[in-house]
C-alpha cells in the first residue's frame, strides 16, 4: 500500500520549549552576576518570580478550563526570570509576587495565552510596578562589591530578613544600604545644574566596572559583558536576528554622540548610554520577543530604530531616568502598523492588488 504523507517532511528541531530554554540559558550569565552582586537576595527574587509565574499560569488555565500542559513549555518560567532580572534587588517580596501575577494574568493570559499577547508580559508587569510603586522600584541596593556593604547578603539569615521583612527591619535603615543608579544620579545632577563630567566624577563612575557588572541597577542589567555573552549565543543559535538589537543600540548611540558633541556638559556620551541601565537587556532579550515584535527584517529595523529614539528621548527629557523598557512597550503598540507597511511585496502582484490584500 502506498501511503502519501503531507508536507513538511523535515523538522527544524525548534519548538517553544527549545526556544524558551535557549533564552533561559542565555540569561544564566546575567543571573550569575546578580548573585555575585546581591547574594541570596537575588536567588530569592528569581525563585519567587519564576514559581509565581508558573503557578499563575497553571491556575489561569485551570480557571479557563484549558489544558495545563503550557505551564511546562518554559514560557511562564522565562517570563518570571525576565521579571526578576528587571527588578531592584531590594524590592519587597509581595511586590515581586504581585508583578508575577500581573505578568501572566494581565500581560499574557487575558489576551489568550502565548502567541496572542501584544506586549512583552514581563515589561508590562514591570511598568505596572514602576507606576504603582515608584519609590520601591527606584531604590537601588548597594552591591556587595562596591565599597563596604552595610549588610552581608551572602549570609542566608541576613538576606532572608531583608527579603521577608524589608529594609525597615534592619537596624541601619534603608539609606545605609542603598545608592542612586548611574542614570538616576546624572538626571538628578542635571536638575541641579551640574554638568555630566562633574556628575560622573562625583559618582566615581567607571566604564570598566559598568561593563563587568560592578554597579547598581536591576538584578539583570548591571553587567554588559554577561548580557552580550547571552545575546551573542542567541544570535549564533539563530533564536534571534541582528536587526532589532543592532538598530536599537546603534540608534541610541548615534543620537547620544550627536547630542554630546553639541553640548557635552548636558548630554551623556554614547558609551554611558550603552552600559548604563537596561539598554542591552532590552535590545537582545525584550525587544526581540517574537510574539510582540515585527516579523519582517525591514519591520524589525524600523522597530529597533523606534525603540532607540524613544529610549534616548525618555532618558534625556523624560521624568524617569530609564527609557529602554518604556520604549519597547510603546513600540509594541505600533507592531501591527509596522507589519502592514513593511510586509514584502507579493511576487507578480500589482500595486492595486497589494493594496487590496
């Protein structure tokens, strides 16, 4: 008997689980640096967010009467890891839990689950937390290896006390264990009429430390080196393409170069923009989300350029020191329009037929 099998006959080997695992592996270097800087506190935050996201997905699927198998495809775990790496180390546990529920419930399942969400779920939750709790979301813990830390985060009981009960439970208080981020310090200095060079000198800012990861910031954004290692791995594996990260980062650096040449006392240099904040994290890991980013190379270039322009504008003139995460979510809104105007022309079709299609 002759059996005819339908195409395709060749499987690429990629799957949702394999893709999610690849991104998780790419984030391991950044996770290791976060543990190096913030000790057990980073471990607690990462475990909490991943567990909470997976449980939220499980109960959401149960409530909707759907199969719970997607809980184990890695997408919920990756969302939890993303969220944890975008949070300050000293954020209260209940806030991380609330953000995890928002990421899955409001950022993903309310739209129908994986593949239907118009916005990156982790960034959506992060913005909800930032708008709702601006003080806690802009309180940056002093890393273990910058100066003399007032608390031993490698001590399990000390880290658990801070994680479970907050900074108010510490005898030395919050001010003794926190400091401004580089972006926040420079923006505050601007408002006081202090020039960029003077502000960076007063902060004792080092490009080498920022590249390696010895600076304040969210758990996963401190080390440019660790993030670049993960990004290169994803590019080599063809999990992502170069279009969004290259256009995103290049746009920010070109605008920063032009502005800093015009007025170096007011505008920060390109290398500072590259290494400070979450630019690299967003460019390689957030903006390249296949669900919420354009599908064509041309559209991805437009998307990356738009993210870069918005990031630089928010950092320069906005009320928040960081603009990378806002820019990705804002550009997510434009993805349907970008896909419409950047779709490739159908071979042999006339312009009129293209418009009708």
